[in-house]
């Protein structure tokens, strides 16, 4: 399952996020759609626990890079702007159960991005 989100701060897009969860694990369960059902909006750990999966580790990699063409327009940024990228992978003992790419964390101006106040603007879309 692939879910895409656009996060807003002060009604402006500041972050794009894509999440992947293995459909062979979530298909037909109450957590198949992250923003629907009895576990809507719950975190990955709680949602996976609800279907008997125990998260044992989380890997986070933070980098910066030039904004991609596909990110520049939704974020209102010029090509060449530098954005922060956060890649996070949740794992059980057997496999990765959620991969998140929070690409384009808005421009890095002065090395600081204000925290808080961000809300998802769009519900996830199932891409298979």
C-alpha cells in the first residue's frame, strides 16, 4: 500500500511524504488504509501491533539534496532549492513493515525549519 501526504503549515505546503506498507501483510485487515477504520491516524507501531506485528527497530536516515522537479511545484520552490529528506523504516524481526520517505521537508534556509504546526492536507491514496 502506498500512501501520499502533503503537510501544511500556515496553509502552505511544507512537506511531502510517501509511506509504503506491504499489502500482503495489511490486505483485508483493519489497518489496510492508514487513515480509515478503527485505527485511523494511529502511528505505525500501534497499527502493526493491532495485526500482531511487533516493531523491533526503526532506522532513520536524514540527508539534504536539491529539490526534485516533481517536488518543486507542490512545495512552491525553485529547482535547485535544498530540501531535507527523512527516510524511516520500521522493522519486525522478519521484515520491513513500513517505509516512509518524507522528502522535501521544505527549503533549508539558515539550517532551520520551524517545528510544529504541520497538519496533513490530503488523505492517503492507495497505489497498490
